[in-house]
C-alpha cells in the first residue's frame, strides 16, 4: 500500500503498539494518515509521529469521532465555557480483547479506551489540563497499566475542573458505555447512549437524538473532515497535538496512581 502511487491516504486501524512505526512509514511514503486511537502509547512515540507527518507535509488526524456526534455538537453550540465536567466510561470486561490489556501491545483501559474520555473533556473545555489526580481499583494495577476502575480529577488552565469515572466493571443499562455532564454556571447538558442523545437544560432546553450509524456517533464526520483536509490542504479538526494530549493525560494519570499524588500536565 505504501509503495502504491495511486494511494493518497491510509487509515491505520491496527493494535496500538504498531501505530508509531506504521504512521512514520506512511508519512515517509507521502500518504495522508487517519490514525485510530490512541495515537500511541507514550508521549515520545506521539511526538515521533507528529514530527514525521510535519516533515513529509502530509495530513495527520485521529479518530476521536465522538467530537463529530450531532448530539455532542449541539451541546457544544448551546453551552458556554464549562465550569464542571463529569465524564464516565463504564464498559463490560473485554474478555476477548486480551491484546488490548497487554501492557506492551494495548496499554490497558486508560491508554487504550479511556483516551476517548480524555480527548472529549479536553475538547469541551477548550483549555489545556494542568494537573491530574487519580485513584484506582486495584490500588496497584498489574503491570502498572491494567486498571479495572479509576476515578480522576482534572484541573484546567482556565480554572475549570472535571471528574472522570473509568471502569470495566459493567456497562450501565440506561446511560450506556459513555456519559458526560457539562455545567457552565447557567445551563447544563447530559449526553449519553453512546453519544447519540443529549438533554440540554437552561435558557434553551432541548433533547437531541440521532439514530443510525455512522452519523450518530461521528464516524461519518471524522471521515469527511479528513477527506476535506486532504483535498484542500487545510488543517483537520483533530490534530496530532490532540492525539498527543490524550496520551499525555493517560500517562500522567498512571503516574499519579504510582505516586499517590497529583501530577502536573504540560505539553
């Protein structure tokens, strides 16, 4: 594929530990890249991918698709700057995904799956996180990354705060795997049902519900944005820096679990 001159762009949807080498090779071959999440499992690997794409002059974007979910977009339009964000990932144990919980190949719950939560909370707040603190069950994760449940608090540069609950202890029947609450001091919003529904309260109450893949959870949106960026040479909505930040948050949370103390986050 990389040697085929008729191929302009690639989607890299492979196990997490292979992302870096494949993305760097794709950039060297002049291919535009849509990379599955997480971008990579370490900050250094993320920066290596960004540098390769920049040097080659190719488009690089990440599949943080939930940003494009119509219900999420409605919340983003109607609410002001969040004061408090509450986020939840509640998933059934992924017994058939053994590779995802391998510390080398997959990185575990926080690096491999909760990165969606980290990207969403960063994007909603439009501010860089500056400090995180986390506790987990078990308190000393196996291999340093295999967490079954964790609670995390995040402080942002603009003064906002977030509380995150992340687990593979069972999915909730009503809310589903993903849930976010956002409060801006006047209005509030809840989105749930795999990001397909949102309920907004305050000055302009609303219930937004989208059905049908791939539009409802943003898959179509992230693909269309990637194609538009490739065709026009413009920047995609989700950049390599966004991918780096989600991985950086995950690694700082793991650092906090090891140290038992808050950890600073700096790009």
